[in-house]
């Protein structure tokens, strides 16, 4: 029998659809002002960093996670204002929660519907679990296309409908009336993804009690803990209990759990940081609107989507000037010549605007 080669094993045993996929790409940011990933740019003040370090030093990392995760679940429920009769489960970021939802709903022939452009993991996770993924384009102004969404839902009867609130990468909140009508028409779960809730003017948490098939998904990444990887999914207790059955055991580490509890105990500091970022977002929006040829779109997140004369050229010019943003123009036709700009610190935003002005002036010479 001939010796197996790596290529032979890949061709024989790795799924063809997986071979055809691209891995999630993370841009190299060393030495650059990092404004590409919607992270909170602020670190904790030094006294809180020291206190967190001392607290983590006492965590029993030789033991599997235990009841401390239950403490975190209760703290998150209180923080979110979770209604009575509802529960939540924890995930290693929202990505794992999306995978759990796909796995729990992966009946033969099941499908998922999501508007695009949107968060890529709705589609990726669905396809990896064998669900049919149906993408419905937004309107030209990045609103939900109600007729197209209702048509896709009527045709495919999806197990899951995802609605990001605010959306990524467009940063806008969709019309509440449309969302309510989509929820009423849904034959399966409706997941309201509130990853950017700390920066938004509205939340669906108060309205979730109206529906027995709606789940709210949040993350602490935008709260200020992107490196901790902690997401949570909220909904009716019976529904959460079913999804919890596919959760891997010990999926949230003791260190992540303790860091999240510490952060919630100091939520006032993270609220202060979010307020600064909302203020900076307004300043950045005004500055972008003043630039010739640049069209920024309304934002309820910690990012701004902007259409520019030549996204590829401007992205490269900004990078040469030490600023890293996200060129999203190839993600969907609706995003042609669009850059996504994370709202940074006041100093980072000044650097961004200076680099933008210089790059645009250079391009017109």
C-alpha cells in the first residue's frame, strides 16, 4: 500500500466545501493605529489593571470551570435587565453561540436567512453545519428589504433568521416596524444580534417578552473585553435549555469568567468609555462629512461606514501613513468603494482624519 501523502488525505477526507472556503483573515496590525476591528481602544486605568491581575492570580486554573460561571450568568442577566421567565447561556464569543444555534437547528433540509451585507459568520456557521444559507440583500440605503425578506422566509421556512441590531458593517439600526413584521412572519427562531448595544440608542431586550421564538445575542467584546471572548444568548428558559444541550462542556474558561465578572463590577468605567466613543463618533462623522468625495453613513455602533472615491487606493494610502482600517468593498456589491472605520481614541481619530485628508489631497493632484 503506497504511503499516504498530506494532499491525498486532504482530497479524500476534508469536505469539498471546506476545501473551497477561505479561513477568516485577521489583518496584521503591528506598528499601525488599529481601526479595523471595532475594538474598544481604551485599556483599564492602572489601579483596575492591578486589581484585576491580583484577582486572576487567585483563580484555580488547575480546576475545570464550576459554579463561578453561574455567578457570571446571574450578573449578566442583571446587567442586561433579563425579564422573568428568561435565561441565558454563555459562549466563547458570539461566534460559538452562532455555531451552537446552527448545530441545534441542523435538521435535514433546514435553512438560515440573513440580510447582506452582514456578519459573515451567520453564513459560514450555517454552511459548516449543513444548513442552507439564504442571503437577502439590503436596500440601497442599507435598510431591511421587507418584501424580499418575507418572500425568502415564506419560501424557505428558515429555522433561524438573523437580524443584527445595529448591523455590521453598515452600523445602522434597522426599522423596528419591519423587524416586528418579520418576527410575526417567522416560522422558526429570530436571533437579534446586539453585539454593538453599548453604542446604540435602542435595544430589543424590552420587547423580547412579546415573542416565544426570539433570542437576543450579545457580547462583551464591544463592551471592552474583545480579548476575553465572552458572548451570551438570552431567551425563553425552555428554548435556552434546548440550545444549551449542544454547548461544549467547560466552554468558558475560569480566567475569562473572572475577568468578565470583574468588568461587570466596574461597569461604570466601561460606560464612561462607551460615552467617550459615542461622542468621538459624532465628531468623526462631522469631520468625514466635510471631506470632499466622502459619504459616511449614519452609525449606531463604534464604527462608521464611508463610501470613498477609490477604497483600495485609499486603504493602501492610509496604511502607508500608519492607519489600518477595513476595506469592505469586496464583501458585497452594495459596499462598492466602502471603508469601515472603527471609532478610536480622540488621538487616534485625529490621526485618522489627518491621514485621510492627506491621502485624498494626494489622490487629486
